[in-house]
C-alpha cells in the first residue's frame, strides 16, 4: 500500500472510532458499521498490506489464530450455529478497502445474505497440471 493510510489503518490508529472486539500486537478486530447481520465483525492485520499474499508469515499466522478465537466468541454470544468468513483480494473480487480484512458474518435463519456460485465440472487432466504448477510455486 502506497501513499495515504487506509480506512482500516486510521481505525487501528484511533483516528476513526470503532467498536473494538479484539486487539493484540498484530491484529485489530471491530464490529462492521454496515453489517450484513447482527455481530458482523471485521478482523484486520495491523500490517498495511492490500492483499492476503502480501502479508508477512507472522501477520498471516496471527490472523488465522485471531479468526478462530473471534469466530468462537461470536457463536457463543449470538447463539448462531453458522457463519461465513469472507476475504476479498482486488477490485475484481469485490474488495473495496485495500487493506487486508476478513468479515465474520453470523448466519441466522432470517439472514438475507447469500454466498453461492455456479460450479463447473473439473477436468482431471487440467486439474492435475494446475495442481502441479500451483504446488511448485509455494515457497
């Protein structure tokens, strides 16, 4: 991320108020002010990266641990059994704030939000080659 501070950096630094849920050295979490459902929470690394693949291993690890802890607490407090965890990278994927962030969205019986897509058939030959190429790129 270059230039101006992101909205989330400004929230983390206290320039913009938030309803804080959780904070440690690497992660800040707060209620979404335009929630898809009651308890909709954002989990944000303090490291200013635009996309998930740009995060340091330490920040990514801390995010993973925080997501599990916060999700469990949301389930206990709201009483829901189901929830979505959403994270978008890039404008084509729906990202609107270019600072990595995860949405934890409780799913109630009356919730209107939907996360579905049309699936396609996986070709075994193509899949084998794609899996090989992707696995070779992991360091």
